[in-house]
């Protein structure tokens, strides 16, 4: 006789709950700044990493290109960035943060560092290294079936 399926026994469920509980306060703080997590990731990609193409941004934050395009459009509408067409090839687009986008990034970075510090206090460096290795293994095994998270 099989046992009833228990959602709480699954590793996927535990990963989801751990991510949600660790990110809840940060997501709330981002919301107070008028940002979604995805918008914040775009700000980091452009402002911190210097990634300026929509496809590069999508790849960096791990989303499909149409989702990145929608986010960029909304952020442009909100005055957080500009999308500039290429001068020689109009099909190319460069993304730049506006002064408002830079300001929101500056206000949000300390919140991200606080979250990272909390995690650093919760898990030892060895535990973090082990968890990172295991998460990378899970991500690599799922990469063949995932189509833009």
C-alpha cells in the first residue's frame, strides 16, 4: 500500500519555502520603493554589472527575453531607464538607467546587503559552500528542461 503524497516532504517544496521566507522582507522593501524583484534585478544588471543589451539582461537574471522586454517597457514607462536604438543598426537596443533608476538602485542595495548579511549569520561559510554546490547541481540537472525561469 502506498503512502499518501505529502507536499511537505518534498525537497522542491522546502526549497520554495526557504526562498520565499528569506526573500519576503526584501521583496516588501522593494515594493515600498515601487520595484518588483524583476525590476530590481534589471537595475543590478545595468547599474552594477554594466549589462546594456536586453538579451544580456535576460540571460543575467535568468528570464526569457519576452519577459525581459515587458519589464524593460514598464521600467521605461516608470522613468527608471531609457532604451536607445543603435545609430547604425536600428535593431540594436542599449539600456541605460535614468537618474531615478540610479537612485532606486542606490536605495535598494543596502537592503540586499542586509539580506546577504542575515544569510551569512545563519549559515557558516562551509554550509554556504555546500548549499551552493548542491543548488548548482540541481540547477544544472534542471537546465535541460527549463525554458527561462
